[in-house]
C-alpha cells in the first residue's frame, strides 16, 4: 500500500481550499456585480419610463394615437433606449425600433401583465426581434385610477455581459496568481510543519534501535514546538527508565546468579521465563536452551512438574521434598509460589534448596547418637552387672572379687577414654582448643612417637621403616596434636597388622605441603568402607575394634586435627594387601 506523506496531504488540502475560495469569490463577485449593474439599469430605465409616460400621457388621454409612434422614436434617440407604448389591450401603439402595425399583441409579456395590474413590471429575456438578451421595464399610464396604457422601456444586456466577462477574466487571473503564490507558501508551510514530525519519526526509529543521544530542535513555541519539546522530554524519561530497568535487571540477574538456591519461573502459558545459574548446575541444563520452552520439556521430573501445576491451580505456596538424580542422588526442598498480578495468576516461581548435606548430617547425627548410646551402654552394662554380682555376695569371694573389680576398672577406663575422646573431638571441631603452632622437625616427632609405641611394636615383631628426605623442610604445627595424630595412625597400623609385619613412615615434599604416609602390610580395608572411615564410631569390624580397645573416634580426631592445621587426610587400602593412611601439612614459611 502506498503511504501518502503528510506534507502532500497538507499541500493538497491547501490546493483544495484555495480552489474553493477562488471559485466562491468568483461566483460571489459575478453575482454581486451582475445584480449591481442590473440594479443600475433598472433604476435608469425606471426614471426614463416616468419621463416618457408623462410625455405620452396627453396623447393617450386625447386619443391622438398617431402622434405616439413618432414621439417614441424621437424620445428613444434622446435617451438611447428602446421605447414601446402599449394600450390596455396589449396592442402596440408605438415602438422606437419597429413598425407597430407589424408587431404582435404584447398582452402576454410578463412585464406588460405586471404593469396592467397597476404595478411596475420587469423581466429579462431573449428578444426574438433583436436576437439578444434584453431587460424590459414597464409602468402603467393611469387616468382616474384606471390603466389606459403601458410605457415600456428596454435595454440590451450586452454591456452587462461584457463587464461580467471582464470581471470573470480578472477574477480567474487573480485567483490563478493567488493560487500559485499560495501553493508555494502552502508547500513551504507544510514542509515547515511536517519537518519536526519527520524528525520525530527518525528519532523514534533511533530510539527503537537503542540510541537516545539525539534531540529534536525546537524551532517554535506553537503546538508543533510543544510536541517536539514534549518528545524530547519523553526521550529523556524513557532513557532514564530503560536505564533503571536495565540496572534493576542486571542487579536481579547478579542476585540470582549469586544465590545458591535454584530458581525457575514459568509464565501462565507454562513456558520458562527465568532460569538462574544454580539451577543450570542442578539440572545440568543450559539457560539459553531452557528459556521459552514448556517447563515439562525442560524438567524431566513428574513430582516437580506436578508441584508447579498445583501452585498455579491452588493459588498458594506449595512445599515438598524431592529426590532428583542429576546424575547423583540429591534431595531438594522445593517451594513453589504463584506469581499474582491484577489479571490473576501470571505464572509460578519455584526455589530449589539443596538439603542433601543437611539430610546427610541429620543421618550422621542420628547414627552418632545411636553409636554413643551403644558405646556407653556396653561398658555400663558390664559395670552394672559386675557390681550387682559383687553385691550379691561375690565381694566375699576372695578368688573372684579382685578379678571383677579389675573388669569394672577396665570398663570404667574405657568409658573415661570414650568421654575424653568425645570432649576432645568436640573442642577441636568448635576450635575451643588453641593450637600452639611451632616450627617442628617431623622426623624427630616420628621417632619420639615410635619410641612410645616400642613395646607394642616389639610384642608383635613388626619392622618399622622411616623414609624421610635428608633436607625435608620443617612444618608449622602443634607438636602435641601432631604427636596424637601420628600415635593414632601408628597404633592402628600396629594393631591391625598381623605379627612380623612391616610399617613404613614416609615423608614427601609436595611443594607447598609435606605429605606424611603411614603404610602397613596389615589385613587391609574393603573399598566400600573407605569413604566413611574417618566418621565418628565408624568401624570396619566392630567386634575386633572393641576387642582391641578402640573407641571408634581415633580417625575422626586425626581428621579434625589435620584440618585445623590446614591439611587433608586420606586412605588407600585393599583387603589382605595392607593400608596406607596419609595426611598433609603446610610448610613452615620460614624454613630453609
């Protein structure tokens, strides 16, 4: 479709108005001038008619009709007007240009009819005799109140036509000239009016493309100028609002990106409109591929999809714990809340909080409480039982009472050790125990620990090897706590290694850290137990551990002491192949 520019619309409107005005002026001028000339002719004819009537009245009254024709011819020459005298029957008595005898009866002429009724008659019509338009004016010749004849004067309208034609010519020329001038002025005016509009159109296109730098020049104070000024103000406000919206969007995006919870939002058409980075990792999906798609195409979980639908349908918060396999099993607490607007529910936003670790810790807490209860109950049951036995008379049994007391003492000592280990572990975790960090020589510390365990090692006939580099850097650690770590690991290696085994203590320079490894040729540990080996009260063989006097907290204490020092612990083991426990310690920055 061809679009007409507004400048041409205005221009053509001007042309139409000018043509209409010119035609109106021309017609009005023609009619006014014609009426003006006709009025003048009428007035002139009326004056002359009265003069002629007064001159021919005596002849009409006396019946001297033969004098009337000659008299009309004389008078017509003097006043330059055709004169016709008619009696009351319409018979022509005299005419200045024709022979009355040859002229037909004039009783049917309009002006004659009017005059016969006693009034002044006037008519304009084509004369068949003279072959031109004529104005006729007739007045009655009265005697004693009776009409006895008619005096009629007539003039051709050629002069009137000539003057009107001249006026037409002048009017057309003037209108044409005015039209040309007006068209030029109109075109310039239209362009001047439409230029700000064109500028606004161009500026609107630039605004649509994101450019807010250009402004419209305000050239006038009229409505167009006010519109241009308002448009400039609108551009500034639009720029400010878009900038604010952009900043808010970026802030929201930054907040959503930093939020560890997964956030997903869908609109009322069930299409994804929001998808933060946390949920990208949770669901292993790309945000670009998720936005705009139906949520049930993106989320392959019926429970989560159902929860989103329920939130929209029930129009209230829906909460549920869901287990997703992504590919590892993870537990999420999902809150789905409908997005309310003036038109109703416009969508749903869901927040997925990963509670896998919380559930894991809760499970560990339950297991810990159960383990502590079990560990306390066993020695307490034994103590209680032997006390009851002694009270029932065994205290007087000299052969067994001391043995029973020794058993009670053993279990009490076990309880004491368990409680001490629990308290120590608790203080280490809460950082209540202050670490007295010193620059220590690890080899000297290891030799000291081996010396303390010498008796147990010799009883089982183990061989201990120390493999430390000669230039091993010193480490920054608490000597007492590190001695406890080494004692626990070496004690376990000694206990769980069959007689005449080999235990090797090795130190490796790892750059920033020193790694200490304690390997043995013991019974080894199945692979399934390794991830949980440093948990409290976790035992591979519970019966054997209790038989060897362990509390089940030694490795947990080792782990937390090493972590407080900024290191890490680990284990490698295979059944019947032995085990290797290792931990790292940061170097002393001032060691050489």
